[in-house]
C-alpha cells in the first residue's frame, strides 16, 4: 500500500506540535511576573501570593516541591532558570542552597530592620520569615515533667525505652543535632545522640505527628516534635485526635540556660533571578505586618517580626527563652550531624 | 516445544560480520536516548567519592543490603504465590464468583504502595484503632501483649506483595489463557493430575511471562521510596536518596545506584541464563475452549477465599479506610481544582502510555530481527530505568536537558542578546521523557513476551512472500499482539498515575497532579486530607484496569474470530 499524498500530510502534526511547544516555551517569563520555587506546602500560602499580587500587580507563578529536589533542579537549570525566589523550611536547607551557590545576597534596609539578626544569613543570602520550635512532649498520665528540663536530659540512662523520636533522615532532627554540635562540639553531640538512641521506645518511624500520637497512646512517655503539629492536633476536626492532644503535655526545654531550639522557614533571591527587583520586593512583603500575620496564622508558626498577634493556641503558652545562636550555624553543622546520626545508629 | 530459533538463522550471520540494519540502528538509538539519564548519573561513578565510602561501609551499608535483599526475596515469593496461584484458579477452575475475581484481582494495581502503607499504618499502628480497642477491651498496657509491628520489613513485604502481585497475575493469566489445549491434553494422557499438570507443564510453559511479571514487581519494589521511607525500612533507594540529598555526596550516591543497577542486571541475566536456549513456542494453532476443573464444596470455598483475600486486603480494605478518612477529614480543595489535578494526571498518563508502547514495539521488534548481543544489550539497557528510583531518573533527566537549555540560552544571549528561558526542563517534554525512561520496561516486557510467543515461522512466511519487515510488523504481528499492546499501555497509564518523585521534580509551574497533591498533604503530615487525592488516584486507576481485564478475557486466540487482517 502506497501512502497517498493526503496521508503523508497527516504525519506532519508532530513536528508542528514540537515547534509550537518550543515557541510557547520560548516566550518565557514576561512582564510583571515572579517565579517562586517553594518547599512549603501550606494552602494558606496561596493567600500570601494573592495578597502580594493585589498590592503590586505582580503575578506569582508557583512551583511547589521537596526542598532538596527543588535545589537540585535550580542547580541544573543554571542560567536558564526562570526562578526568582526560593522558599524553604529549615535553616539546614537554606544553608545548603547558599552553599550550592543558587542564591544571591540582598541588601535591604527593610529586611535588615525587621528580621532579627540571628534569624537571617549574615550576608543576606536568605532571611527567616517564621519560627518553629522543637518541643518535648510527655504523657500526662505516665510521666512526671519535672524529670526532664533540657534536650540534654533525653540522653539520661534513666529514660531507657521511654522516648519516641523520628528518623534522622528528617531535617528537623538533623538541625536539632546540629545545634548540639554547635553548643557542645561534635564529640559531646555524638555522646548525646548515642544516649538518646539507647533510650528509644521503638525504632524511629513516622512523622512528627506520629511521635505525639505515640506519646498520647502510651507507646512512649516522651516525644520530640515541632510545635505546630501539636497545635494542629489540638485544632483537629477529628475528636479522637483532639483527645489525643489533651493527653499530652509540653516541656519547653533549656529555659534555664540557652533556650529552646528554634528553626526558621525562610526565603532567598535566586542567583540570576530574571526579576530581581520583584524578588526583593516580595521578600520585603513577607516581612510586612500583613504577611507575617498570615504566615503565623496559616501554620500556627511564630512570626519573626516582634509585635504581631499570635495564633490564640500558641499565645496561651506565653513567652519563653529561645536559643539565640544564628540559625546559619545549624546549616554549617548539618553534614556533621548526619554523619553522627549514622555513627550512633539513629536511623 | 523448544524449537531452534528460526529468526537467528534469518539474520545474516554466516558472513561473520554483523550488520545492524535499519531496525538495529533504530533500536540502539532509542536505547541510547533512554539510557542517557541513567548513564549521566552513573558517570558520577568515576568521580572519586573519598572517605564517604568508609563511613557508609562502617555504618549503614550492611543495613541497606540486608533490607533490600529481604524485601526482594519476600516480595518475590509473595507476588509469585498470589499472582500465579490466583491466575491458575481463575483460568482453569470453575467456582462461584470466578467471573468477578477474574477482573477484581487486578484492582490492587490501582493502589500506590505509599497509599496502602498510609492506610494500613493508620489502622494497625500502636496508636491506631485496632490496638487501642484491644488495649481498652482487655485493659492491656504497652508491654502486656504482642502485636505485629506494621512499620517493619515484614509489614513492607506484606503490603507490597498485596499491591504488586497483579503484575504477575496479569502476565501469567494471559499466558495460561493463551496456552494450547493440546499440551494440557498430552499431559493428561500421560496421567498427570491437576497439580502436576500445573507445576510440571503449565508453569514451565508460562515461565517467561511469570518471570516478566515478577521482574516488574521486584523492580517496582526496588525503586519504591514512599512506602519504605514511611516504614523506616532503609533500603538502597532510601540510602541513595539520603546520600545524594542528605549527605550531599553525589558521587557516592551514584555509586550506590550503580550497585543497585548491577544487581538488577545480574538478576535479569540469571533468569535469562537459567532459561538458556530453551525457548517456548506453541507450534500448533489448535485452540479450543480450555477444559476446566469443576470445583465443589470445600474446594470451591477454598478457591473463593484464596481469590478474595488478595482483593479484600489489597484493595477493598485500603480503599475503605481511605474513604473513611476522606469522610472524616477530607481535602477542602475537593471540587473544581480537583478536576484540574485529575485532568493533568490523565493527560500525562495517556501521552506517556502511547509513547512508551510505540517505543517498546520498535525495540522488541528490533531485537527479534537482529538477534545480536548489541541489540539485546541495548534492549536491556533501555529498560533498566524501571529499577532506578524516580528521583535519580529525574536528576538524570535534569542534567542533560538543563545543560542543553543553558547552552541555548548562552548562545541566544551572545548572538541575539536575549534569553529564551527554559525550553526542555520544566516542560511536559521532560516529564514524558522521564516517564518513558522509567517505565519502558513495563511495556517492553509485556510486548516482548507477547512477541516471543508468535512463532518465527510467521516472520519467515511473510518475508518469503517479499513483505518488508516494517509491513510484517504492522500487518502480522501488531494485530496478533493487539491485546498485549493494550495491556502494556494500561500498565504504563496506571504507573504514571501513581508516579511521584519524578513528577514532583520535573513538572512545569502551576501544574499539579493527583499524586502531587496527595504527596503535598502527606509530606505535611495531613494524611487524612491526602486521602481524597489518594482515593481519586485509585478511582481513576480502576477504570482502565477493569477495561483491560475485560479486553483480556476476550483475547483468547481461537475464542473470537480470526484477528482482523
């Protein structure tokens, strides 16, 4: 069967389609747009972007993903990347981004004034915009909270088989361990991690929420998790979850010395950002009162700018001492922390 | 049964020199294109990784190896037992409910491993409803009773077997359906009872298909990240991820990936070698209605239970749990935005399925025409991607495409003073490319198994009549393989629907799929809300699975009219 001329014509759509895709792709970023790579997965962030657009007329184009993978993508896209801003959680990740050379320094009076010095990079590569606390939880029925007042206490042999902690694959735990390295040095941090692992009630598993639920159910007496997971349980639509949160008490560690371990959600301007001015403007917007309130409200986090109204659930906790070490330190010690975890068998 | 390869003699071998020819070149070309992302990652192997290996060796490596091996052996045994057993029951025996089980047994295919892991953990963990109820009922404390730990190697094996056995079921059932009555009758004449007929005749005959199915299930097991990570079972895949992204040691991570690949390669080659030159063709075209064993009483009940268990545990229960979670605390975005997610998932899955099937046909036909180490190696290399973790493939796709994009931009900037931005990365092109790299093995194994059953005499006759290889493929092989091509397409479709890591990394701006939505909520520890998207993935996945199943039961040669010319 010979193909008729008509038939032959029908084979053309593929190249035509390809060209169309190329042309469409080449038209690229235009006019007032801001390209954001974000590792935050909170639906309330949408409101943050909408507000920014309403204020400035700049449209936000969003790509959400996992921090480490977004970073890899930014890295590989190189000069062609459309990205202007990288938003991520945890200082460890912000540090990695800075180390990978995908961020550029920003000098902004607004940011310097509003974001406290220990919550941003010394040279302006990134800025923290929300704070999260890593707290210790205890089962109200089974545990006397007076026994544990510091993170260091978690390694005490008397707590054998009573603690729930998730995997050290998790960046929050890596940063907690990094803060131990920062304050006590690698050797002492290793000893601490070894003691903690020896005290585990079960092999590390699940997420932060699972540690709190483990404490509530009595699988363990103590657990470690970020504060907003607990608040989320308190506010859950599911009565079982609310009841579980009620069975759990909070310990604010290290109040008599350096203060409790604080981490940040933050953002930086991407090196080679096509819309650098917009990007800086966006960061400044994130430090504004409205944005800070939204940030705090959306995920029950603490704003970085003082004087913003807190989420009612966390306002009740009152004030407490927080570790003032620059969060960039947590990043610097991150690789060491991961290795320590491997060495002591914290899976 | 074991006919010498006619094809091999059809290829110009005598000259001593080997010519690839058009099909060979095409096959090798496709293989190179598809292997590129993996090779790019593996190229890191040559970068010295330094002392990190000593660290891995002393600390975590033995755990990665033991867990991975345990998982493979466990899941391999599990899927073979469930898949082959149920396929035989459904094809060869008559018992109540058989008509339903025939298609229902495929349903677990629509459930991603990470989803079944979420669902069962919620049910069976210490803080879950089952254990809580037991504790309250008997007033037990933590140490008063024993309950299997769901988040464990055993739990991972059980759950993965439950959702991955359909690969084996699908392929071995197709093989059982396509078997010739003559063989079975000869077996019976020689006095073989049903059991020995099954083990001694049918299973060996179906072995390429069974092996293909088990290989698919095992590769799916090897590259699984979501479920093992959630269960805290450290495997090679989680190790690669941690080494690459956590320790920032790309060279060492690539070397781990290389170990994994070598392992897979050896496994596949061992299977091939054990079959050696034994090739199985059905040489007669005599197909009648297969004789079936009528099961009654206890035996019928047992058969019923044996088929019902995998369906209930692998599909009904997890889907029910998800539904319950959805009703309790569902995703508030459910509605119009959800239609967008679903549409994106469907489009991607369809495009990827079509591309992957077309390429699989070309490659497997190329291998059939040019049976040579080069083409065979090319085919194996092209289908390696299935065992590679999705995130590794994504990085492998990013590296060359990102490089091309950068070069284009630099060039355009120098010449025309403009930067066109991204052309390949972050577009559908990159996504479909990654999917095909990852899933070609699925379509390839299916197509190859089907092509392998067409006796080479067909080719010989067609070629003797002066018909070109391409036309022979189109007019002889394709119509015969229609059912298998369709099956291959559906498998890819469902796989792409479930795929996560590559989609997350490579997708364009403002582009979310059901799997991405489920992941976003799950990674924020909102499992109950993620249930809505998970349920949608399952729901969208069921439809093609059922269609496939119906099409397959009609595809028995001889039972329908002759294949259309």
